[in-house]
C-alpha cells in the first residue's frame, strides 16, 4: 500500500506543470538558450584573444639550458696549455630579453583591433540576448494565444452540441426538416476540425517555447495569461532616434569601420622597418679557446625589413583600403536597414493598436447578434442557417479579439527590440 502511495505521489510530482511567467521564461532563455551560450563563448574567446595580442607589446624573456654528454674527452695541447675541445660533459645557460621599439604601428594597431573585436563580441552578445528574449516572449504569447483559441473553439463546440440536441428534439416533433439537422451536424464537424487545428497549434507553440528556453521539448507549463497595458505616445522620429542611439547591431557596424581603419594603418606600417632591442646573457660550463670568460653578455639592436620582391606590402595596403571602404558601405546599409525596420515595426504597431478597438466592437456586436438569433430560432423566427452563421461570427470575433490583443503586445515588443530597448514588462 505504501509502495502504491509512493508511486502515485511520484507520478503526481513528475506530471505537475510548472507555473511560468513571461519574465521567468526570458530569464531561463538568457541562461540556457544554446545559441546565446555560443555567443557568450565567442565573447570570452575575444577577451582572451585581446589579452594575448596585448601581451605582444611587452618585453619577451626566453631562457634555455643545454647539457651535452660526450662519449670521450678531447684535449688540445697548445704551447703547454691544455684546452678541452670536447669535455665529457658541457652545459650552457642563456637568457634573452627582447623589447620591441618600433614596428611601424603593427603591434599598436593589432592591439586596437583586438580591443575593437572584443567590443564587437559584446555588442553581438547583447544583440543576440535581446533577440532571444523577444523570440521567447513571442513564443510565450503565441502559446497563450493558441490556448485561448483552443478554449474558444471548445466552448463553441459546447454550443453546437446544445444546438444539435435542440434540433434533434425539434426534428422528432416534426418542427424542422432533415436538412436542418444535417446542417447542425456539418457545423459540429467543422468546429471539431478547428479544435484539432488549435490543439496542433498549442503543441507547436510549446515546442517552440521550449526550444527558445533551451528546455526539454516535452516540458509543459501553466502560463500566466496577463497581458500588460501599453501607454506609449512616442512618434516615429523618437523611435528612430532611439534605434540609432541604442541598437547594438548599428554600433557593431560602426565599430567594424574602426577595425578596418586600424587594419589599414597596420598595412602601411608593415612596409616600414621593425626595430627591437635584444639583451643576451649566457653562462657556459667552460671557457672557449678565444676567451677565458665563461659568462657572456651582449646588447643588440635588431632592424628587420621585408624586401617587397613581389610588392606584397603594396597589395596588403590596397586590400586594407578596399576592406575599409566595404566596412563603411556596410555601416551605411545597416543604418538604412535599421531605419526601415523601425518604420515597418512602428506602422505594424499602429495598425495593431487601431485594430484592437475594432475587434472589441466586433465581439460585442457578434454576442448581441447571437443571443438575438438564438432566441429567434427557439421561437421559430430565425432559421438554422442564421443560427449557424451567428455562432460562427461569434467564434471568429472571439478568436479575432485574442489575436489582436496578443499581436498588439508582440508588435510593441518587436518595435522595442528594433530600437535596442529592453523588451518585456
């Protein structure tokens, strides 16, 4: 008995649905969405790359230790002086310190490029974060919508079943013809098909929401269906100004121009000589035949210059100039694209705003019309066709209202995203 009770409790625990708000869904997506996690990894990689490139501007120190074991010892007698040409064992310790003095701006340009690249990775992450949050919000309210449509069509089916029962009684009493009963049954089949479509819509919406959140596709939730009110009076110019100030994608394109500019500077620097100071110290196990000292110190100045036999530096400069022009065109295209996106989203938001009141009026009229036709049908003043049309109009009006309410809220958040502003309530 206790085992059965335990199994029942366990099943109840497993099957219980989690209550989920849209804010909670967006927070889950921000930490578990695979695509966003990839973007986070790219950002971390860019940081370490910047760290690596920056270290190239610092002095480098290399040390070495070599020990050699020979099979035999070879000695040289030079005027009574025994000089070991090949001792049994010999070793050498060395230290080299290299300091870059002048590289034609190559190291500094690489440092700036790495820094800008890191900034771009952060901007891309911010853009992807807001994109995932919006897509999660959209998936969340699409699920709310489909569940609402399923509830509406199920209620419509209840009305149809009630109507069929009434028609069957009237048909048995000879008050209606066979065709009236058949019309009611056809209407029941149509609404059953709508219910199936709504169930499929709910299933697809659940899968989409789970995918955006990075959860198991089989997870189920009880949703909070509250839709926040929107009080927004900004005009199109204000929205466009906000996009140009806040949209990470536009900042990314502008930073790309900076990177291309530093790349052009680096290509020019590559045609100049590079100068580095080198300090060398070594300690040997024995002195050489040319010096009695076992320890040696040297300070050197290394000047290197690449002879452009194939005019490769000229080609690099030309390529860098082309990349700079390309990045500028891309930034212009991005600015135009974002402006177009904001205007399109603003017009869609305005359309949804104006459609809500019309949807409310349509629903009110459909409810009054259905009550009037239903009453008239019961009294023999309305036909079966009029009753079916009134019921279909009521069902469509209810579906249209929930569509307009949710689409309006989604369109508002789509506008926020296109302007680089925080979405959600």
